[in-house]
């Protein structure tokens, strides 16, 4: 056997026995059987293998990196003065976007939520930003648009990074003629134009997950089943007189077509959580659209069970368009320790899903699934860089 073939043979021999290579007795026995020249040749190849393996590992995060990496949860709700949420976020190395929501309770309710958010921002300026909202109440009044613009202007001057529009537009609120107000209504044009002119972002929770139009026992994820069982007023399967799922999505798309320069974050995966293929079509069509993952990670798990590689390819291809988010909340009613455990467990499970290829379980789905193990550069964008890009959060950091 010539010298080259001997070296190759030694290398292959090492690869086959690699699991045992670090065993001290094996190293002694193995080296004693080789000539000095062949050993040095093998060491060269072994060094290359170890170097390649080390470089490959450095391309990915692990569970151990969780607390070391800067992260942003871009969709949470704090409506209390206590600091329990922020305390846990700091421990887990999370910054937060606190979002105000119009629950059809009038402008006073909007202002109350906003004040909670701004209080948290004042006391934790390096860890929390605020997105405002506006009330649909008074829609039929002649000064509704002007009053709404004044409120949004005030929010922006005080540091709000954007404005949220909620699902009561399209699903709940009716004008004086009894007609549902959809998000592409011309009366909203001035508001969306103003947000665009101010270089701010519109966060849209428009419509609901597609499961909303299905009976409970046909829904794909358990958390949807639980939510709509508790909130039958939003379970569209029981309200066939209201617009269909397709009509809700179409109204949103028409609004984006009218406002091509509007920076838009589709909350809850843009209500296209059921299909990464459909999401890809919208992201291709609307270059100023991104999505957050709030309260829809279960649908990602479900699609991963069906076709993990398709889901993984989606996150890699659209790595610049996805923002990590949870929809976690604190209104002061939950025990602080229990709340903090919920926050930590939720954040850690999601991290495990994105950075490892572990076989996992979740109460949101009924089958096991495998983590996506996304490259570091993708994880960094989803967890932080995209929030800074799309929402302009923490500009001085």
C-alpha cells in the first residue's frame, strides 16, 4: 500500500472509530499500531475534521446561549404598574414592545393602556418601547378623523414607535347604517397616510386565524380551540352572516395596495398562519410588509409536523421579514412568580424550537415535532435585528 493510500486508510479508520477517539486507552492503542509518519499524516486530517466540525457548530446557537443573546419580544401587553414582567425579561435578556389594543371600549380605555405602557417605558427606557392604538368609537362623528390624528400625533411625539389597528375593524364595529367597517374603508386613508409620512409603522391584527371559521373539533391547534371556546363572539363559524376569512384577508390586501409605502407588520403572522406558502405570496407582493409570530407559534409547530423542511426553508428565505413575538401579557392579576415562570418557559421553548433540532412537544399541538435549528444569522434577525429595522426600536443602542 503506497504512502497516500495508507494515509487515507488511516483517516477512514479514524472516522469510523471517532466516537471513541477521545477515550485515553483507545488513543494509546491506536497510536501504537501506526508508524510515526502515518500518524502525523492522520493527525493533519484529524485536525481538519475537528476544525470543520468546530466551525459548523459555531454557525448555530444552543440552549446554553439563550440568556447570552440579545432578544426582543415585539408583541406583549402590560397593563399594570408592577415590574414583574420587566424583571423577568431582563433576566432572560429580552427587550419588549408593549402594544395598546382597541377593545371597542372607547378612547378612555386606549389612554389607560397607553399610560401604563409609557410608565413602564419611563422607568425602563432601555428595555421597553410602546406602540399606540386608536379608538373606533365616534366613527360617524365629523371630527373623528381629526381627533384620531391628534391622538396619534401626540403618541408619536411621546415616543410611540407605531400604531396598532385591531380586529374590531372588519369583525365587530358597524357604522350608523349598520355596515361593518373594513380596513380598506376610505375614511381610514388619512390616518394611514399620516403614519406613512411620519415614517412610523402600522401593526395590524386584522381578521383571525383560519381556524376561526371552522368548528372547534376541526381546528388544527389546541390554543385556538381553547380561545374560541372561551370567546364565542369571535368564533366566525358561529357567525356566518359576517365576512368570510377570505374577505377579511382581501380587505387587508386592498389596504396595502392603496398604501404601498406604508410600513406594515402583520400581527399574528398576518392571519396567514396556516400556510407558509400563502405567507410567502404576500411577502413577495408587499415588500413593506413583515409579520410577527405573536400567539401563532402553535401553527408553526403544526406545519412543522407536516413538512419541517418547507417551514425551515420559509424562515431562511424570509429571514428579514419575521419578528419574534408572543402576545404574553400582565394585568397585575396573576401571582408574580407564576407569571415569571410562564414568561421564562414560553420564551425558552420557542428558543429551543428555533435553534436546535431537538424532538419537542407542546400543549398547542398533539404530536411531536422537530426544532428548525436555524443558522445564527437567521436567529439574530428574527429575535432582534428585524425589530430594530422594521419598528426602529431602541435606535441609540
